[in-house]
């Protein structure tokens, strides 16, 4: 295992050497995408999050109303409990506990449903962004575009802003089914180098 771990950096250096040692006359066009920034700033992400907000707003309002109602009932019971008949107080306490349990159950279901839907939507957006990055790379003639795991890239290599600019021209709602492969590269115009 130790030998394997020591050989990983050597393997990475060899792969970099192979990429860089291609034909001497060929230039390799590299790009770097900050995927997290792309995910945060893409209009499609913002539209998906707004749609989720709209989808869950009625349930959120219902829970807030229920919470305020429980708080008011608890305060009333605290004030009037001392002067209530024992049977009435016990009945009110049981009713409040039952309503609090119901609220907790509904709040838990809400959190689970909202989390599940958010993960589904983020997954759709991520797949869409990967396809858009691939399409942009093909259209712009990039040989290699790196994403996660890049700790530094010179600004000319960072194409995140360029991809965001392309995304801003696209519809904010995601297509029903993302294409499985990026579009074919454009035919070069002009003479080859």
C-alpha cells in the first residue's frame, strides 16, 4: 500500500508529461472551471431554488401558523392553568401535547421532503451544467477542462465566467431531459496551423 501511495505522484507526473509531450507543433488548450461558483451563480440554479421555494411555501406557512397557534395555547395554559379545574387542565395539557407531536411530525416530514426535492433539483442542475461545460469546451476548442481538485489556475485558464455568460443566454428552466453527449465540435474555418 505504501508503494502504491508513493507511485501516485509519479503516475500523475507521467500523465502530465504525456499530455504535454504531444506533437511539438500542437498547442494544448486548457481551461479550468470553478464548478462550485458556477453552481452558485448559474441562473438555472437560482430559478430551480425559487421554484422549490414556491413549491414549499404553502406548507411552510401552514407550519408557521401551527407553531404560532401552539405557542398561544401554551401561553394561555400557563396563565389560566392554575385556576382551571383539574380535569380541564389535564385535558388541555393532553390536547397541547398531541398538537405538539403532530406539529413535530409535520415539521419533520416537511424537512425530509424539502431536502429530498432540493437534492433532486441540485442533481438536475449539476448534470445540466456538466453538459453545458462540455458543450462550451467543444465549441471553443478546448483540449482539456479541469474542475474539482484545482487549487490554483492562472486567470486566462479559468473559463468559469465565460461559461456563466453562456448560461445567462440560456433559458433558466432546465430541459426535461439533458442531452447525453455534448454537441459535436464546430468545423474549423480557415487553414490549420
